[in-house]
C-alpha cells in the first residue's frame, strides 16, 4: 500500500485551517477531500470510504464528537484523528476513549501532524499486509483441503474400478486360447498400464497414511547395504539405457538401522530414481552409503538440472514439480519425465518417522545432492548379520 492509496477527509469549519490541512496532506502524497461540518462529512463517508478522518471537535450542525460516534458505529476500522484547543483537551481524551486514534492541538504544529499521520499510515499499511497474508493463508488452506480430497477420492474411487479392470483383463486372458501377437501385445499393454495406475494409487494412499500417522511401521533391524543392493539392481538398467554413469561408494562395515523394509527401500529408490529423471543422458550420479558421527548417511549426487534456490523448500511439498506442468509428461526413465510430485514428500515423511533428517544442496544447472541421515542401530551380539550383496558400478559403454 502506498501513500497515494490512502484517502483522508478533513472536517473543519474554518476555511483557512481546512485548506492548510488539505495542502499539507496533498504535499505528503495522500489523497484529500474536505467537509465543513460533521453532517457534510458523514454524507461524504457514505458516498465513499476514507481511510482517515481528521476532524475538529467544535463545529456547527454536527460537532466532531457526534461525528466520531457515528463513524465508529458504521465503520469501526476507520481511523479518526480529532483536532481541539488547549481549553478542550478533556474532550480530546474523551474522544480517544471512544476510539479516536490520536488528537492534534490548536494552534496546529504541522511537523507534529506529519509525525502522527505517517505513524498512522504505517499502522494502516501493516494491517493491510496482514490481511493479505490472512487471505493467502486461507487460500493455501483451501488448496491443502483440495489436495487431501484428491488423495481421498483417488484412494477410494479409483481403486475399485482398477480392480474391476484388472479382473476383466485376467478373464480375457483365460478366454483367449490361442492369442495372436497383436492380441498378446494389447493385453500386455493393458496389464502394464493398469499396474502403473495401481502403483500410483498405492503411493498416494501411503503418503496420506504417513502424514496422518495411520500406517503401522515395522521395526526390523535392516542392513542398508543389503537394501541398496536390491535397489541398485532394479534401477541399474535404466541408468545404462540413458548412458548415465552410476557409481556407488559404500562403507565396508554393516550399516544397520531400525525401520520398515518397504519404506526404507522406497526412500532409497525414490532418491535414486529422482536423480535419473533430472540428469541428462551421459551425465553422472554418485551414491554414497557411509557411517559418520555414529549415524548413517545415504546421499545421492547428480550432475542434472539443479533446483532454483527459491524452489528448494517446495520440492518436499505434495504434488510439486520443478518443471512447468504445461510441459508435464509421465515417464519412469526419460529425462525430465514427470510424476505427480509425491515421491520426495513420501521420502521426507518416512525419514522423519525414523527420527532422521533430509538435506538438499543444489545449484541451478550444476546438479543436486540429497542427503539422508538416520540413527545407527547397534545389533545385539546374537543377531545374525546377513551378508551384504556386493554393489557393482554401472558405467557408460
């Protein structure tokens, strides 16, 4: 809000003083109108809102005190400054009790007037900004409600049709005894597409359950080296297909945590898959799994597109995508292939549920580093330690 957005009404029966106020307020950048008495002022206020009313107390027809009462009755947020002489200062104090912001004494010191009006302008501007923030907050709450409803609808309204579709595809498989290549390919595409949709619904349901704390977590002793080996094998072929140099650096000692295997596997997979999507062909991704300061760190560093500084906190929000949604395209392996933007949200929920933390370091155009720190669990002496599967590097051909 600027000074030129503020409208001031000067109410004064003495023309010379009225014009002095008008000229001063105009010189200070405010919009000004005038009235000769309280009745005239009230009519002008009914025609259009004034942010500030500066009124003399002693006037014919309708005095300033009566005007103040009526203004505060109709427009309680309108600011009123009263002008009075030394002999009637008690009236000014009474006006303050009725809601006046401040009072000005006659003879008028316009340096003091400027101080009061600037202080009041700061107050009005701050209130306007707070109101804007409240409106933005309300809009964000409504948006979050819409996201929650979307997750609910997806989980309850899409899952059933998907189950029916999958069932009929299985029936078709059984009815066709000798399917040709074209029929087999069609059924395979239908099965794969249905499986992808079902996986998407499962992921959204998991995210919602994690946020609400409704999902039960297993508390198994897990060696992250073993989990990473499986994830590495699952995604390795996709990196090789894109000719991306994928390398892993893993501590030799067993790296144990307490957690749910499916969730731990998911968080490790999501970070690696995220690096795949946002690293161009012939790029590089380095995965590290190491023991540091009595904790375990899992990090994925890529040479991809990076994330703008003002967007880095948003990547963990539900349904947020770095790229413009206009350019959205779903893909599990293509560069900049999109999704629904819930992967990193799930990772954050899982990590925090395990009493860990996730960090992001990124430079636009220089790649990103996601680092997860989890509490280390010391295995009991009798605990059988599974032999970790060796991790191999996937290098460019």
